[in-house]
């Protein structure tokens, strides 16, 4: 049976974090990869505009 990884994205300072997953095309092979980042909630929109 597979284990389920559970992670909390909260810290004690009341700042909320979100996980941003983007598809990125590899310049070398042309295949798509997933780039994952954990960012503060306010910077998530800025990261998705890249």
C-alpha cells in the first residue's frame, strides 16, 4: 500500500504558503517537465506569470 505524504504549508507567523506547479518545456529535449515551488501566497501570481 502506498504511503501518503502530508505536509503542512503553514508556519507560526501567520504567513500562508502555497505550492505552485508549472509545466516547463526542456530546451534540450523538448519534453515537458513540472517545476514545483513553495511560495508565500502573495507571490504566487507573480511566479505564474513567468
